[in-house]
């Protein structure tokens, strides 16, 4: 289903080549830092807010989005770094926007 919309192309990159390994090693700290920032900005608020939602049996925003999307649909979140490192700004500028599949139709949501 998703493969029809987004066909997978065979890569010609040699994963065993020394220059690939050197590039991968050089990029590793950058990617770890990016993943750390991504985890921070995609948090669902502080622990107290998250716990308050859960004790009220409310779904967190990203959990609601996951229920809307097709089971095997990827979700490309857009703007997750909006407001990043801006004084007084909340993570993601309090907006979750992205592209996913609902009934195999491409859908943008915010």
C-alpha cells in the first residue's frame, strides 16, 4: 500500500566503503545532538501536565494523531523546530503539523 505511493529505490551507496564509514563516523555526533534536540522539542509538556492528561484518561496530542493515521502510515512532522531556542517560546510553537496517510489518502493536519 505505502510502497505504491512511495516506491523504494535500490541504493548504489557502498556501505562498506572507507569514505562512507569515515563520513558516518564524522556525522554521528551531529546526529546524536539532533536526536537529543528532537526528543526535547517533541515532548508532550512537563511531567505534571502529562500526568494530569493521563489521570483524566485523555490522549496526548501525538497519540491522537497516531489513532487518526493508517496503522502502517509514517507521519512526517513539519515545523518541529519552530520556536527552537527562542526565548519564551514553547516547543514546536505549540503546534503539531505534518503529513500522514488516512485511508491511503495523503493528508496534511495541524
